[in-house]
C-alpha cells in the first residue's frame, strides 16, 4: 500500500477480511505520521467490528510501540552500514549504539530516505481466524543476537512489576531507549487477561515478526454461540426438500434400485432432466458428442454425482433467490465457487475420485449460511434482535452474526438438520479454516476455500497477498503471475459455458 497524505479506512474491506478470515496488510517504508494514524484507525475499526472495544486503548498503544521499534530497527541497519560497522559484531555493536540515537534523530530524513531506497519496510498484518485475533508487525531485518537477548531481558523484567508506575520508577537504562515501552506493553496486555505467552518475537525468512495472539473474549464467543442456536431453531420453519427429490434420493440409497428406475424418475422432472443434461454436456465431461439420453447421463455422472445434483437442486429450490438481489449475488458467487472448486479438483486431484465428485456441490453450498440470513423473514430477524436484550446478549453480537462472522457454523447446523452427507456439512463448517477440518475432509475443504478466494480475487474483493501460502501449495503456485493465470483461465472457460 503506497504512502499517501490521507488514507480513508475502507470498513467494507475490513468486514470482508473478518468474514473470510483473510489477512489485512499495510506496508510502509518510512512510517510517516499519516500512515501511523491510518494503522491505528484500521486496528480500531477491526476491533469494533469484532465487538472488542475493551481492547482498543491497550492495543493501539501496543501497535504504536511495535511499529516504532520496527522502524528503528531498520534505521539502525542503515546507520551501521553508513558507519562501516558490523551490526553482528559485539564490539562494533557497542560502538555503533553510543551515538545511534542522537545522530539519527538529528538527521532522520536522510536515514529514512536511505531506508526506503534499501527497501526496508514495516508491515502491519491483522487477521481474525479460529476465534483468535492476530496482530503482527514485521520488518525485513532479522534481529541480532544482542537485540534478541535485550528483548527477552525486557520480557523477563516486565514480570517483576505490578504496575506501570512501578516499571517507570525502576527502569533507568537509557542506552537504547530503556525498553520501557516494551515493558509497559506487556503490562497493558496483562490488563486484558493476556500473558507473555500471547506475545511472540521470531525471525523467519529474513524478517523479524512480532506477534500478538488474542482470543475473542469468552463473553463474545458464548453470546455468538447462543444467538446462532436461536437462529437455527427458528430456521426450522424453512420447508424440507421437495418430495420428488426426496423420492429419488430414497431410490439412490436403496441397493435394490435399478438404474432404469432412477433415470425414469429423473426424466419425470423437467428441471432435474435439464440440470443433468447441462452437467454432462458441459466442458467438465468433454464429451465428443452431446448426450441426450438420461440413462447414459446417469451412468456418466454416477450415483454419488446424482446425489450431489439432488442436494444442489433441492437447496436452490428451497432457497430460491426470487427477486432478492443480494440473494441472487450470493447464488451467483456460489456457482462461480462451485465451478472453480470442480476445476481445481479435476486439475490437481484427478486421482482422488471422491474429491472430484464432491467438489462442485461443496463449492455451491459453502456459503449456505449467508443465504439463510437472506431467506430469513425480516420479522424473524427483528424478533431475534429483540431476544438479545432478554437473554443479555449485547446488540453488537447480533450485528456480528448478521455480518456473517459465524455463517459457516450456522450453515453446518442447518445441513445437519437436513441430513446432508458429512462431507458437505464439514466443508461448509470449516471452509474458512480448512486446517482444522477433520482429516478426511481437509483437502477438499482447502480446495473450496481456495476456490472461494480465487473468485474473490477475480471480482476484486481481495488481493493476492491475502491468499494463505498453504492453499497455494496445493496447486504449486508461488507467484502472483501464476495465480492470476490460473484464475483467468478458469474464468474464461466459465464465461464460455454461460
């Protein structure tokens, strides 16, 4: 992100990042005041969207301390280079630090300009995943042994103090700014129930990473869970699957059923017939000549494929978008994700048949929790909102749920009630956190997660940096160019099918 004089906080992008679990990143080379203010504003909105207002005062101080320290570490590298000193040599380090603060402060713009030319950055990363808030500050200089020891000495000393006044009175070392800010930061974190275990400083791939991990407050988690259960209980008013689909599903589950009976029942339903023929004649099957025979189509798709087709059509019939534009957008996005999921599975997991067969339906229904919110009658949502006060659930929790923070869990609760296969329910539940999905569904869940992010990237909602590297490893992608090529290739095939 370029450094500009005035940057407006995009609340919608922050909400999108929270909902999907992707990181937000701000990079600066010189940390001018406007960018520091912007970082604070983004963190404030981020915490407010998560109903964590009680953390704002403490974490904005921590952020200021961490980004300032990262900038100072970068400046120190430039200063030592200018003085022809080896920052990793004990004697040179001591010599350099004697005048570092005074000389750099007196000529700070000169050193910051060199810092920028050298490509030394400070990066803030915010992310909400698995009910944990992650705040990271990174700079692309690894700590020296002396700096690492100094930080851990301050962390140890912080445990000796019971108050900030106690720390200020006792810390008198001025050689590198006393490290008082770091000690105060640890004391502040303790005020919101955190310990030094929630604070990490590591060096990795040429970067120094300072990380604060904060669990959502237990009150927020409990309230969100209770409200989700209330919503799911009320959603029972949604009708069950249409009888024709239920009947065919029973045939599919009966080992004595004949393929001809299944084909005949599908033929009796115009929408099922059209969907099935559209599927087998799509680019996915790449048939040399079009198929118009339902029995042959059933053979091509397979019983598992037919089941998935039934769940797809049944869900769409029950949750039809009608004239609701928001619901239409969600369904259109779901169709894209389904297409991308299938093509990822076909191209990168071709030898894993079940993953290929289940990829389309899982992609299509991954956001069913969002659709349920749109399906819910306004009176029902208003009633749920009123119940918040009766059950001592803060109103921001209702807003959190409506924003979709818990839509994976709600979608999974509903599909469990509808007796969907476990694979569909688990992909829905974990599609933003595939690494904690059950082992047997982990790979498919990761593919659907990646497909969803690819569609978000295609539609301009996220940037490449927000895609987790572990997902990119699934398709052996290491660069923006590779990723962009695959996304555009899939998009071109999708547009040709429309």
